């Protein structure tokens, strides 16, 4: 009975299998007409070790080894499929047969010469004149493999690109299989959209070579739809944009967030038995100098004036309370000191114990979760976290490594339903309901990149609850506008409306002083039909357009209800319904936010090793250091490079992308011979 190649492979690999290896695959190399020529056996151990051997025909049987190659070189893997493919389509070249098989499942034309050291031995003539995209492994041998292929492919008329593996957040030595495992729903279009760099120029190496970018540039965003904010909010935002000359999105975000804070206590949107609070969370990214502080000052002017008046009233009420409390305690003491009579009856005859006035605060800038919960207990039931430079909040105690998960989860519960619980050794357990919490934080890009790269904040759901904007800078284009915004009709109208909303009586549950019971806002029939249509469209878009931002998109239709509720109450404080026009404008805004999330997420979420590589390269430029070694980098370099592991990881990125070249044998630097030295490319533009 004739053995099949797979049976033979298992037999030949028996010693390895006995040692704990498992047979993973048998890769078949075929001639141009499809005839099997040899195979490659691939086994892997649970500890990560690999056992890979070629297998060839040997007379009437099989043996370990490869057959002699032709004068042109060894066969390419998947050669018949390569020759049958449309020559106008690009050919992907990867390291290893497993990578080729994985990529072939996406119906792309793919081949390989084999391992990283095989680039010089393969017959590349079937690729002559084709456009080739190399996807090397994320390590130094991978970079050498790509360069070796580039030189040979260019000689036979190929145009060559290489995937920018350093930007894919792969592990060290990671390959396309690792990327596909991390992105199981990836399509061929998404693979073809991966960041790539041309490799056609012969000078494409460190000496005179243009290095690869360390990251993909953030593509330009869509214009912020200020008109969708309506007559009151939109007009105010436009004037801030025109006079302060900040990005339109910065003005829109600030005004919408401020409006949410003003109305969130008054109503919830009700739809099919579900409640949607009107609390909005917004995150705006902008460099220093974008006039974030100036915009927020006007957006929150009425809120701050209201808070000041509340503070004055609180101070007077607190003084009166302290007097009443002393009187009450005196009466209690007097009743307790009387020996005759029933103490219980005496205490029952007393007036109710005085109640302390509620803390007057409305605006917070960097609260801890415990502090926020405490303030919700003793203060107003509607609060907002507003910070025009949120590095102190995101880098502070509330969001440090130990507290980040707790803070994100606790705040997320407030966004969801306005509830929280407290369990303390001295106070016991308690649950609190009917609170509302709005948020607008403005962050600089370097902070935003770290936040967007935080898997915890994304996976837990904190970031996907945020409406994000990262507008293009207006710095360098702003000419002075001689206008007094404090007298501007549009802003004065906005401030009056915000003041009116903040002074409306809060809908507090009977028997409570600070548990909200907001009234219902419902959708008119035409508005509901439009919302259902939009809900379904967003759901379908999560299969393709929003596939990589599902966490944001899954909340899109709910966010639209919140935005619509905010717009409705600003335009008509006593509103009980949301009409089609208002909902449509909310959907226009939500479309902007989802488009913005799709643009930002993935591009701006930069892995730490890329940011560290950028910091190290920047420090070398600032100090003029063209020869770099680990000791000087860790002792005098950027603060993020303080360990050998961080240095080595950053250097592997810089090497792979052409910003650094390892000097074999070391070099004399700073008066001593250093064993590990890199020549840095400080001339090229990043």
C-alpha cells in the first residue's frame, strides 16, 4: 500500500513527535505545471521550538532533504497559483510557507522563497516586471530578507514595496500570521490598505537611504458640522470659531459638552422601555496653542457664573445650618439630661434635625473616583468633569496604573445609568441613584496617543463612550479679529439659555434632596422611524466601514439619542418629544463622530515601542548624537528609555525602519570602545 506524503511526513518526523513536537503542516512545492517536487514538514513544540525539514522523493519512496535546484534557483512556493494570477495584481512575498498559506485564504496572490535566509537562492524570474509587496517578519533578519529581495527584484524590473511592520503593533519576530490572528475578520482590502513604503530606489538604505516612517500619518478629518448644533448652540460655536479662530471641531465640542452639562439633570430619552441619559462624554485632541483654554472659558462662562452664585448661597445656608444644628444639639442634650419623663417622647417632640445644604460644585477638573462619589453624596446630583489640559487628570491619581480600571469602570456606570455604590468598612454598603455626569477633556496629541493605545480603556468601554475629535491645527493661519465676544449677540443668547436651563428646578425624587428623577423625552413617530433606520445602518456598517471601531459604533445609535435630547432641550427647555429634524441633526453629528473614530483609532493608537523609538530618535537629533550606545541612552536619554529592555525594543524598531544601523564589531565613542553601537540617521526627515 502506497503511503501518502502526509503519512510519510508523520513517519519521518516521528523522532521529533516523540520528543513532544506536533505536526502542524506539510507544505507542497510544485513545478509550473503543478507537479509536486518537494515538501516542507513543519512541527512545533508547546515551548515554542520549531522542527522544520524538507522532504523529497527518493526513488520509489521519500527521504529528508531537498532535490537539486535548477540553475535559475529554487522553486517559489505556490508557483502554479502565481503564474495563473492576473499579472496586473500585486504579488505578496512573505517569510515562510505558513504565512503564505494564511494570506492566500484572503484570495490575494502570495508566494515565498521560504525562510529569511532563502532570499538569495530562489528563482525569482516568474516575478519579472510584477509589482511586489514584501511582508517581512518584525525582526532584524526580516529587514535583511526584505532588502535582499528588493535588490534582486529591482534587477528584473519589479516595483517593490514593503509593509511597515513596525507600525502594526506586532510582537518581536511577529509575522503576518500573528497580525491575522489579532485581526481575525480582516479582509483582503484591509490587508492591501496596510501602511507600506516604496523600496525601489537603490539608495534606499541608511547611508543616503530614506528610512520608513515610524507611523502612518493621521489622515485629514471631515469638517465639523456646526450647523447641526442648531440655532442657539451652532451660532455660538460659529462665533467662537470665527473670532478665536480655533478649529471648528474644538468650538463645537466645547459648546455641545457644555450644553449636555446644562440639561442632563432634566430629562432622559425613553425608547421602547429603555432610558438614555443626556450625559455626553467628549474628548478633543489639540496641540498647545490651539486656544483650548480660550474656547472653554466662553463655553462655560454661564456655568461658572451659576456656580459662583450657588457658592455664595451655600456659604450663607451653611452658616444658618450651623446655627440651627447647634440649637438642635442643645435641645437633644437638654432632653437627655432630664431625669423625669420618657426620653423617646421628648426627642420625638423635637423638630426635624437640620439638614446640611448641598455642596454647590458643578465643575470638576481632576477628581478621583472616591472624591466624585463623595461629592455626589453631599452635593448636587449633576456634575461635569471639564479640563482644557487633561494631562493632569489622565496622568494623575485617578488614572494611574493602580486606579485606572476602577476609575474607568466607576465612571462608565455613571454614564450608563447614573448609579454607583460604595462599600466602606466604617460606613457599610450603600447604593446611590439618579446622578448625572458629563465630561469634556482636551488633551495634547502625545497624551492622546498613549490613551488611545491603552487596551484597558478601550476594552473596558471608557473610550468608546467618548465622542472624539482631532481637528487639523489652525496655528499659523490666525489673524487678529477685533471683536468683544462678551457683547456678541449669538454668545449672549447662548449664555442666557444656559443660565435658564441651570436655574430650572431639578426633578428630584420625593423624599430625597439629590436623587434625580428626570422626565421622559420620547421620539415622535417620524423621528423614531428615522432612528431605527440609522440604528440598522450602523449595525450593518460594523461589518466593514466600522469593523475596526465596533466598540464605538455599537454605541452610535444610543449616542445619537443623547445628542438629540440635548439639542431638543436647549432649543425648547420644556420639550417632552424629539422631532425628526432634531434627530436628523443628531445623526449628522453622530456620523461625524463615527467617521472621526474610524480615522483616529488605529492610526493614533501608537504602541509604546514606537513612541519610545520616536523619543530616542528625537533625543539623538537634539543632542547631535549620531553614534548611540545603550549606557548613554539609559543614563542621559529620554525618560521612557531607562531599562535595557526599553532600549533594545526601541532600537529594534529604529533598525527595522532604517533610522539606525548596527555597527558590527562596535566603535570608539566618548573615549571608550563600545561593543554595541548604532549609527543614527539624523539627516532624513521623519
